[in-house]
C-alpha cells in the first residue's frame, strides 16, 4: 500500500465513532436522557491521536513525511464539509436567529471558520459580561478547532523528537515523548479545570493529553491477551465508556480527573481491537453511522440551536425526532456529495499541496466575510441608534425608560406598542450596551495589587465627596451617575469589582482586597458611600440574613468615621424565558414579556435588611423598574436588561435624575455621624 492509498478503516474504531457521535447528539437533543453524552468528544480525541500518530510515524519511518502534503490531506478531509455547514449556519442565523443573539452566532461562525473558536469560547467563559450568553450556533466547532490545532502542532513535535533518531529508535522516542505530553497535559487539565473552568474545558492545552493517549497506543506494540481475557477486558472498557455517558452530567468537573475514565477506556479498546467481537462491531448500521459521524457531528448542533427560534417554542418529541432524522439525512448527503468527492476523486487528489492550501484559505475567507459583513452592519446600526437616542434618554419629557413609570405625564406610554426595530438599544446591540460602566472595573479582585478606581464629577474642593462601591450592579449605575454628578456638585470615586464586596468578615480569597477597601471607605475621606450589590436569587433566608449582618459589620467602620453609608436596593432579576420572549417579539408594550413583581424577590435583598439594622438610608428604585403588578422588560421604548440581571446602559441613563434626587434626599435626612476620636 503506497502512501497515497487510504488504509481500510478498522471496524471497531468505526463503531467507537458511532458510539461517540450518538452520545453527543443524544445529549444535545435529550440532555436528561444522556447527561454525560459530551464524553463522546473525548472518545473522538483519543481516536484522532491514535490514527494521526500512526499515519505520521509510518510516513516518518519511510522518509515520506511532508508537512505540506499532510496538512493538505487534512484540509481535503475536513474543511469542505465544515465550511459548507458554516455557510448553511449563516443562512439559518439570518433567517431565524433573534437580533439580540445574532451577533454572538455570527461571531462564533467567524471563529469557527478560522479554527480558533475554542479560544473564543474560553475567553467568553471567563468574561463576566459574556458568560450569561446562550450557546452560539457554532459552539460545537470548539472540538474541531482543537483537532485542527493538534494537526498543526503534532507533526512538528514528531519531527522535533525524531530529528536525530534512526528508524528503530524513533518510535521509542515518540512513545516517551507522547507519555510526557500526556502526563504534563493531564496535570494542566486538572489544574485549569479547578481554577478556570472555561479554559479547562475549551483550551487546547487541557485537551492535548487525550490525543497523546491515542498516540501512545499507536506507538506501542499491539496488546495481545488470551481470548477470554481479551473479551473480558474489551467488554469492561466498553462498559466504562457507556457508564460515563450515563453517569456524568453538567455538574461533573470536566475534563480534569473525570476525563481519565472514558479516555483511558477508549485507549484500551483501541489497543485491544474487537477480537472475538469483530463481527458484532462490523454490524452494517453501526459502520454506516461511524462512517458518517463527522458530518453528523457538524450538522446536529446548528439544527438544535435554530429549532426553538424557527418554531417559536422549545421543540417537543416529534420535532426532536425530526431533528435527528434531518441530521442523519444531511450528513449522508454531505458524505456522498462533498466529503467523498473532495477526498477521493482522482482530480481532487491530483492538486498540489500548495494549491489545496490556497483554495482552503480562500474558502475560509468567503465564510468569514459571509458572517462578518452582516455582523458589522448590525453593530453599525446599533451604534447609530444609540447615538441618535442619547439626548432623548436624558430628557424625562420624552418618557424614555424609567420616566415611563416615574413621570405622571408618561402613564399613557405604557400601552404604546413599540416595534422591535425602534427599540433602544437596537436588539442587535443589546449585549454591547454597557456604556462606560466597566471602564474601571476590577475583574479579579482576588489577584491582589492596588485597588482599581476612577473618578468623575466636580473637581471643586468643596464638592460633596461620594464613593460608589459594589459589584457589577454598582458598575451599572456609573452611566447615570456620570450624567448627574457634575450638575449636582458631586465628586464620585468608583470602587467596583467582581465578587469581593465590602463585608466583614470577608471570604478568605477576598480578605486582602476588602481590607484595602475598608481602608479607603472608612478613612473619613468621603461624605457618603453608595453601596449596592447583586441580590443572589439562590440564597435562602438564613444566607440572606448572614449576608446582611456582614454588610452591616463593615459599614459600621465608615459610620464610626463620620461617613454616611447609603444602600441602593438591587434591581430585579428576570428569567431566561422573559429575555427569549423579548427577542422573539415583533413589537412590545410594557406588559409584553413582563415578569410578575412577586417573582422579582425585591424584598429579599440583604441590602435592605442591612440598612434597617444600621439605621442607614435606603435608596429604593423599585418603582422605576416595576408597577404594582409586574416588572416590564421594556419601558418607553428602552430595553431594561442586557441579560438576566444587568441593566442596559441606555436604561441606566434614564435613572439619572430620580437616582440623584433620592440620594440627595437620603443624605439630607441623615446628618453625618460624629467622627470617632480615633
């Protein structure tokens, strides 16, 4: 068999591919039925490591390993189908994806076409402003991106390891090198999974060891056992893979140590071969699925993601069965008319490697442009809409945002229908509507270092000095305070960051940060400290009471220094169903998609209890968010929430005068406390 002739596929490996892709697809369609189906991706990684390493090692031993030819062959095998599905995904997004989600979907397609979407998803996962976003239409390409990066990196490592080795010693060196990479990569995976879960899940660093396991099997002699022992070991390894598909779920820290069970079992299955069960694994339907597993994987997720948007509701059993059938049919057509002709047709195989790579780059550029152009146009429209609306947001007479509830003259606008095309911000720019709220936000207060801070407002030495402190919900008030601080003669210093709020005792990982905060906020340098923080819905009554006590104990330090603490009650949280309703609505009134006030848990905010315990003033803006019955998602043409609990900067801007008035009233009613003699 010459180097250009495809080696016949092993029946047992094709059966493993079928099992892996069925696990992934069933997990995505019926996650409760197969909660660990995501393990199928790891099975694929081990198989790829085995096959590719064997191919590269044989070519290296023959002296026929050419990087350009290898990469061109990988491009012919993988890219035609993957780019076709991405083009189809662009069409699905433009047809059915709601405007607020369209940008994320198109961005994921761009990242997938460039095979870097795994790093994009890892960055989004650690980005506090993006982590509530729905999974995009090309999210499943993260594993293909990892594989492509493996295909680029692995032959280079192989050449480096065998540079000075003879044919006899090259496999031994490669096996040792693969073992070192597997051990080091597994350690990195465990560490990343425990310290930065998105990086642990999506990064190539934390997955490379799984390919290395397959490589070790390819480089070691075939495992030979007596027939009975072979059968028992093979069945036990298969049972372990199947058990993880059923036993793991979304609460399992993964990959980390948990990934060792299915990947090691897969490596054992490959090392053994089916042996006595060869006829069983060669069952034609199983082989047919395994042969089309790549296209099945490509097609299933875009259909799963787009179905609720196309139907206007979550799919039920008949639609889910139709999704499964459509996936298999599209995969079969793709295999027949795209994969095989490009992979095996003599004319396609006669192309020079350089020509294949140039054509590949051109095809990738077409997909990138197809997604990037509408994404750019939507962003430009959203930015223009926000700029045009800026003045009306500041004018209460326009009945925008909070004014629709707070101004008596605006009561009639609550029932006025607003077309989605006229909303502020434009739905396509909803997730980006943050203004300058996070310009001086400390995204990792536990890392130590100096406090992150910024200032705005009046520079008059006699200006009222105010400190704003809290988490991202305090940051959301920055756009509105910036609008009014100078007019009111206030100087505002900002101390906002993720998670480490001012409390006593502070969590161990926040202790250093909170000590520095306390030194600033209780220094006596401020006339008032504004405090707000997210009202975590998952806290029970006992936890809320404990949080209130910790707030109060910290605020007492500032009060002893003569500084008034003003609590700003948190805004409502909204369910995902309400956001989905807004995205799908053609037009909205204040009642459209509104959340019942009773579900907003406004009274459960620990800040309210802490303020009552300390006799501190409470600024309550509930009437700016909610009527007596509901909390609207849209007020006066302005979308209230950018996600499930953060305000849009546009709505925050409309809170300017009401918030400033209530802060001023709270300070007027609460004279400064006598400063302690200390």
